[in-house]
C-alpha cells in the first residue's frame, strides 16, 4: 500500500550527556520512518530483531522467543509464535548468538519459579502471540500476549528502555524479571536481584559465552508501587534481596488500589555498576509517548542523511529499512559519565568521545563503515577511539568486539582499514600516530597465524586452517598499513608493508585460476582440490566459503590480479563464470553461511560483496552494472525473508544502501567508490556543508545500463569517484538505457588511482 509522505514539524531536541557531543534533531523533516519495516530480516537467515532502539543506542529492547538455534541469534525469529520475555541487549544479524540479557515478562497471575527451567518449554509464564497483533517501527515495538491478555509496548531513548504494559480490567498486574535464562552461547555465572524500594529494582548479571566476561548491571523503576514480591535464587525463595546465585528471578506484584490498567517500567543498564545504571536512567518521568516520539524523531533525522526519489514504493521500503539496519550497530557502550568496562575488568573513561562496542569488523569494514563516513562522520572518530581503547588492553587492535570483550571471531584485522579509511577521508578526531602504532604493532605480532605469514610470506595450509582467506586478508591489512605510513611520511615502513601486501601472489595457481592452499615448501598445492568444496571453519583453506568465493579478495591491487589472470578478457570471462557456474556446493560440512547464491557468487556472506564491481577494472563496467542490479533485484525484498544472509550488524544493508545509489567502496581504504548502477531517479546525500546529488535519467528495472554521465555539467567518463570529490558537493547525472554502452567508462587514463 502506498504510504504518503507528510511533513511533521519536530521540536529541536538535544540529548546531552557528560563528556559527550550533543545529538540533535533538526527541524522540519520528512517522515521517512514510515517506510521502515523492522520485520525485514527477522525471517530466513537474516537474524535481525524487531524491537525498539535509537540510532547506535545502548539498548535494544526486543522480544525473546527463548530458542537456542542459529536462526534465533538475535533472540527472535519470525517463524516463531511464543515469547518468554523482553530483553534489553540484542544482536542484529550476527551468526553467533549471545546477549538477550535482563529479561522482563508481564503476567496476570502468580507462578512457582522455584524450578530450574532447562528450556522455554518449562517456563510457566511464556505466552503465545500472533503476528496479526504485532507491530514494529523505528523506536517502537508492540505485541499482544494471548496467554496473559496483556498488550506490551516498548520504546527507548539512548540509554533508557521504556515498557508499557496494558492489562485487562481487574486482572492482577505482575512482572517477572529473569536474570538466569540464557540462549545460544550465553551462560550465566552470577546474578543478583534486589527490591530497593516500592518502585525500584536493581541487580546484575554476569555471564560467559561469545563475550567471555560480560557484566551487566541494571536498575528498573515502575510507575506503580510494588505491593508484594518474591525473589528466587537457584530454587530458593527469599523476601530480602542481594543474594547472589547463578539463576536469579523475581516476580513483582503491583498495588491493587492503583486502578489504571497501565503499568510503565523504565530500565537502564551499565557495564560498570548499578550506580552508573541509575545515572544512565536519569530523573525523567514515565512519559512513554514522548519517549516514543523522540525516538521516531531521532530516526527521521538519521534516515534523512540520504533522500531518495522513486515512484516504486517497495524500493523506498527496502532502502530506508536498509538505512535503518545500517545504523543499529556499533552500539553505545560508555555510560553517561564516560565509563565502560574492559574484558580484564578495568574501567576506562571515554574523555570527549562515546565508546562503542559490537564491532563486527570482518563484515562491516566493507560497506557499513564506509557508509558511516558519509552519513555519520562524527561517530566515525569515536569508533576509532573505541578501537584504540581496546588496543590498550592487549596491544592488538580488535577483531570482533562484543560488550567490551575481544571474541577473535573471523579472520584478519579489519579495524585497520576502518582507521585508514577514516584518516584518508579527512576524519581527524583521533591520534593518528597512536593509531599507526597500533596498526603496525598489530601486524608485526605473532598471534593468529602472523608468525607463519611473516616467516613464509604467506600461511602454509598445513600450519593453520583457512590459510588462503587469512593470507589474502593479511595482505590487504598490510596494504592499509602501508597507506597510513605513506600518509604520515614513514617511507621505510611504507615500502616494507607494501611489499608484504603482495602475499596473495604466492597463492595464485595460474593453472586452475584459483587462490589455493600452498605447502610449506612453497611449491606444491593442497590436494585434492575442488573449487566448490566447503568445510565449515575446520580442515579448510577458506573461511565460510570455497575457492570460487574467496579467490577474488585482492581489493588493494585489482589491476595486478587481472594481470596474473592474463589480462582483461581472461579475467572478465573468469569473473562472469563465477556468476553463471552451477550453484552446487560440495562437502559433508558445508558452511551454512553460503547463501544468496548466484552461480557460485554468495551474496549472503561478506567475502562476495565487492566482486561484482571488479568488472570496472577490466574495462567492462556494463557487467558491473548488470550484476549489481541483478543482486539488488534478487537478494533483497520487503518480506521477513528480505535478506539473503545474516545482516551482520549493518553490512548486508549498507551494501544495498550504497549500491542502490550507484556507489560501492570495493577497496574502502582507497577513499574511492566504484560506480555501479543507481536504481533511484534521484538520491541526495546530505553532507556537513552541502549535498551531493546522484540523478539517473530514464532509470527503470530495464534501464540499468549507463549511457553517459556528467559531473556538475561536465562529461564524466570514469568508473570511480573519490570521497573528496563527493564532499565538494554537486550533481552526478547519469543517462540510463536498456542496452550497454560499451564505450562508457573504459580505457580512461583519468581514473583515480588505487595507489
């Protein structure tokens, strides 16, 4: 159904907290939030949650189904119809499950909670629900609990979640707080609850799992007085609080003399202490509607960073939902006073910046972080400063940070390209020399196969699983360090890391045309070889994929990759074969991450994300235009199954946001974007001082080939554009058609250089 845009006047709101930059909501914004559908990605393997949050907020208050399974990594899956509670920390689109912490569940009756539930089936207070009585929009979630006759509504500010429960007339009003329940990798090691007064409950939950040392402290205040309560600690019942155990649960009963059917709870958390949680909660009242309205206004402001124009309503839904998902993570981690906890339990204070966690860097360095340099550059330096704070703990830059913990999930050190990209794009809110020291020290240490890499110039397959992927990614990381060394005038380091960045050359097998596992002797390959074979994360040369998907990761020197393939024609033919080969994947332990297959191209996992744009470098940009549009048309839709693979903290969506306006950062640290194919008649990127407009004349589902282009009225005949050029503002105008123009964007020596 066509949703009509309408203008709403927003009062200027400033969210100011100690030691933080203010966030503002500007006036007179279009209601773009009405296009967002948070249920997109909650089905299939998208692994997103539908609950309420604000852009990059500390809290994600969302329903929890209570199942431990891969497709419930966010706590919720659209196929389900049972809810066990509403948690305050959730992951968006990851392939590993954790969090779903601090579970609240309203009920209309008392339960015996002395039993130790081993699964959701034994939770007596679980409830069924129906999608017909469930709604979600940016900053808001609603569902009706059929077993308890309670309507649940959730919203949130940056650091405070609000629950509004509407009970039936004359029903008992109760809330269960469960700190012991856990799903997926999560396991509680200590917890405690305390009723501080008639309106206030506090406690903590310490757990191990994907984040091996996660400590969450919380406080909750209620709009009605607590008339009675029971506390349960490992099966024992208490009337006083403060008892520590593994599984702590409370059931609160609210005053019958309070006639209102509504009960509101507001909840804040902290990684540091209950006192910090109280400070995060603040002193505001229980105005649910104002908080909901403020959250929507924040989202409208965040979504207005890119305005798109198209008569196709479904494209607006896909685009603005993608732009929404791309601003859920990283998440705010530091408290109002700037403090946050590290995995070694040290407490750090973020001076003059906001600390972030949930850094899914193997995924997000590719398009999510590049997108943020355009739409939220002020946050980028804070994210870099967060990485440097994590570096101080182990003297190695982060790989995948969850609630202040280094998980070491996935391969490479992709905080490095994020930092280099930020610096090369003119973002200066961090210490560049300290950042360079961190990058250099990280790539010169011996962990995670770097000892083998340094000794052999690549990682031999017999010494480490996933040796091909890791070698290719370290080579790219080295190129990024070299670029930063060049920026800072460190010529000797520049030459050293540039030479090491050629490591991919050791692994290219000209006979097969693939990057392959090489032996210690530097001569023989890993046999037998099947380019379609996948073995998930063990006894394999490739990470979550196969040779077809991983042999293209040389974003730092595509021209050399083309050369070793035998030139443009041979390379393009090989690249085209990737998309047209049969989609058979062989093996007995195939990675579940290989999804969204187009031939052997797997859009559901990140290693494939840059590949369609490589035709540009082989003087066949019309093939980039064809395949980029094909991917957009086939891998994204408006249903809960609208993502072809894990959302991965914004990467899947950021790919769409950038690709749909005709840009993609194939090599993010180059500070350049490849030209793809825009799908909107007009897209306006709102920059700090001006705007950059991308127009596509005659564009349609058939007219996706670029016929000609102008930049600010002058002929534009190249397939790359620099970030610097975009920041100048102006208009990039394309004329589109249904047949390729094989003369546009080819054989042009004016292309920006990758080096």
